[in-house]
C-alpha cells in the first residue's frame, strides 16, 4: 500500500485534472463531466487493482454482480455506468472511486452473511457517494493526491511515512459526516427501490458495531458517524417511509 498516493497522483493526474475542469466549468456539458469522471476513475481503479488482490471465487463474484445489476437498474441517469469489484482481504470494507467503480471486500460480504439484502445496502451506499458527487469532490480536493502528482519518487519516499500509514484507508474514511448521512439515505432508498430489505441496512451496522476486533471497528468508524447514530437515522427513515406508505 506504500505507494498508492504517489501512484494515484501520477497515474490519474492528467485525467483527474480534465475531470476537475469538466466537473466545475460552467461551459462543460453533463455528458462531458460524466465521461471525464469515468476516465479518471478508470485510471484510479487500475492503481487500486495493482495494490489489492481481487477475489475470484465464482459464487462471490456472481453475488456481487447480481446485486450490483439489480441496483443500477434503479439508477435514473442511464449515462452512468458502474463496475463492481470484490477484493480479497480480512478487513470488512467498501469504497468507491469517481466514475462508477465500487469495491467491496470478501470480508465485508462474509460479515453480511452473504445476504443479498445486506450487501445491497453496502453497495448502494457507495453508489450514492458517486451519484451525489462525493467521490469526485474527495479526489479533486485531496491535497495528498495533488502533492503526490507533483512530487518525484525520491521526495515521495522521504516524506512517505504518514502516507504509508494511511494507504487504502484514505478511500474509506475521507467523507464528511453529512456526506455519510446523505449516502445512507440515498443508498437506503435505492436498495428498497431495487427490491431489497430496508431493515438489512440496520443489520449491516449492527454487525459492524458488534465486531470483536476493536481495530476493525475503529478503522471503519473513525471518521464516519458512529454506528448507533447511523442506525438511529436509518430507523427514522424507515419509519417515515412506512408512515407515507400507510397514508397512500
């Protein structure tokens, strides 16, 4: 993981700069912004692919693909395309990159008991970060990635102690609390619209909060809203939804 920031900056620099322009310029069309974001995300995804081993178990890949396909059927903007990648590893994690690249670890899938309903919320939450623009905001606003793109390898190695301690964690912990709440809400709506259980979203956070290894729980929640806060928010969203349904 030691070189991920340098590689992200070096590999995606030109396309990320183009995506930033298209994303923020008043003269760029929405089609141009989406295409530029996709190109930058594809380069970034290649870097992650070199840093992390993919999970190739057929049943796991099939579960991820089928769940992702059901979710993107409910995404209104059909100009958006998505790739869903399962990573090997022992830590339960999920993160996304601009342009529609969603990563979920085998350990997260196992934590969800391989339940399509629970996995659907994990994945729809990441889809929401992409649709809401959070993933793109994080990348174009990252001083770390901008610096990595400017530094040479020697300077990077000399200053890399802090970056080496972060690694992929940057991709899983860089959102604001408000962004996480927004992604919870949109992700819940998307999962339900695709036919998955809304209650499963609460079950995901109950599972994460109950992890016996504090380091894993701490890594996931260190800059996310606490599990109990997110559970309370999801319960309120589900209750409000039931009230509206009953009135209709």
